[in-house]
C-alpha cells in the first residue's frame, strides 16, 4: 500500500487512503478488507476504519456481507453491460442538451476540464478517475436538466465499479481525442454530434471492459451498449 497520510480527521484519512487504493487497483476485486488488519496497518483504531468502510460501501466501492465481512466487489460482464446500457443514453442526452444550453463561459470550463485530465500523470489512476468523473459531471450539469443530472449522479456509483477496470486508459490518446470531440461538438452547438460523440466514448470503454473480462457479451445483449 502507498504511504498513509493523516488529513484533518483520522476517519477521513482512512477513507481517502482506502479509496485511493481501490481506484488505483492496489486493492483488487475479491480482496477481503479485515477491520483489525487495516487498523493495525494504518496505526489507527478500528472505529475510523469502520466509518471509512461504511462510506466506501455507500459509494459501491466495497460490499458488506453479513457474517462474512467487507470485500472489494467482483464485476461481472452482465453488470458492466447493464450499467452502460443505462449510462449511454443518459449521458448522450446530457451532451446533446449541453450543446444547446451551454454558454461561452461553460465552454471555457469544459476546456479546463480537458486540460485537467491531460495534466494528470499517466500512472495516477485515482486522479485520472477523479478528473474524468468531474468532466462527465460537468457535462451533466450543463444539460440544464436537474432530473437528468441527479439521475446520472445516482448511477455514478455503479459506473465507478466499471470505470476502475479502464482506469489506465484515461490518459490514452484515444480517450483525450474522444473527450475533445465531445467538447468541440458542445461548443459548436451541435447536439446530435455531441450525443453521438458521448455515446461512442461510452461504448469504447465498455468494449475495453468486455475484452478484459475475457468473455463474450450475454446472448441478447449485443445492442445493450
């Protein structure tokens, strides 16, 4: 594990540390998180560990199993496909609406989001995911549809479980190109192009996840992405 640094509170520190380990892939799917072992490793009491794990469970990054403990969840191909089957039309709609509703100042904010993603070191997976989430959250906000934005935010916990599997491609030339294409379409006020660019981006990531899980999509799911 990476070096543990204490921030303002111990519980917050444990949460941020474990979240970083999860998003960076250090804590792999299937890993059991033992409360006592974590407390000893981080040199803290069990109470802040318990609080941190509870918060991580609320985010969907760990699962709490009665009478067994806490583990990093395994992701099935079916869950990834089903999650992105919902994600794609929602975020495509958000991009389409953003193209119609975003102001020039919003375009500058989108460009800043691109720059923030590009500035993150390729091996800092946790920060790559954070800036990627911020970018997609911004597009949702610029849709000017509060219900859509809230729905996308609610789905983000499940989306994060899938994104962890593609954490290393966020810094790729393809990812940068696709994000830039989304921004360009929004800035041009081209809703159809913005929606198409967002949908293609999400499908690309699902294809990567599918390949990494090493299985074909379930029968009948060929159009789900």
